[in-house]
C-alpha cells in the first residue's frame, strides 16, 4: 500500500523566513515523489518532482529514502507562495499509474 | 490554463438522484484520470484511462460509479443513487505518454442534500 503523510495542516511564516513543508511516505517499492500546489482560485498544478532535481520558484525537495521523506524547502518565503501544497507519490517507472496524495499543508506567508 | 475543462463546475442534487460529470482534456491527452477530493483531504484516485481503455479502478469506485471514455477524447463520470457521502470535488486530469505530467481541470463540486 502507498501512503503519504503531511503532518502539518497549517503553516504560517513571515515573508523572508525559511519555510519547510514536511512530507513522509510509506511504500514497499521504489517511489517517485512530487509536490503539487494549488493557489487560491486556481487549479492543482505540478510544482516539482524528485527525479528532475530542479528548483522551481526557489523551492527544492530532496528524496531521503532512509527517512522516507520528501520535504519541500525554500530559504526565503514570499507572500505569493501562500497556497495549498500537496505531496504525492506513485510507483517509480509507472508513468501512467495513480498518484497518492497527502492531506495537504496550507502555507500562509505573512507580510 | 491546462486545457482541461470540466462541466458542470457545481452540481447540487438530492440524495438518490443520478448525476453525470464531463471532462474534456486537450486532444493530445491520451491519458485521463479521475480523482475525488473531500474537504480537508488530498485528491484520491478513482480511475485511469489510456485512450478509451479503462486500465485501473480504485476500490473507492463502487458499483454506483461508472466512468467512460468512449472515443478516447472526453470522459464522463456517472454516480447513481447519490448519497450524502458522495459530496466532494471531482477532479479530472489529462496527460500524455511524452510529458508524463498530470494536468488537472478545475473540478466539479458535487453537493448531495
């Protein structure tokens, strides 16, 4: 079974502060991890994926297989980062297969 | 804009009624996914189509739920004999073999009274 846990439903930081959104997973096979973001009144969209190792909008995430984590980090949060963030998992190499999402973390960046 | 549209955007129905939702991906999307999202939860997978073939179904998809993609283009999701527990946002996503990304539509919010 696949499971994704995001322990914080709400996270509030001040502009310019570092931010870390936690994601832990359980999966018996080899996982592929993603972060999706939903800005207010917009649709769900992909932010980044672990295999690309890109930095998108200043966000990075490293897959830690030992700790089964894929935390999302940004050194200096901006007000426009306020959104709902979902961590998601799927079976590695199975591009057509289902995504399993966590419950989401609502990030608020205060001025 | 991902190019994926869903209709209707909102649906209010009485318990026991049947409802049907439609998803229109762009023509390049040979893959199509349906997810359900209840309040405070992340999206949960319902079913997946590769062209017109339904390749995967979740156990969440009870026999009251049926999905089709008759010509490999648009898709419909029907819920028969709706229950209050069916109230949720129903999300559709399109994708291709090339990009490997799922592009989500705006969703259809169902309220069962």
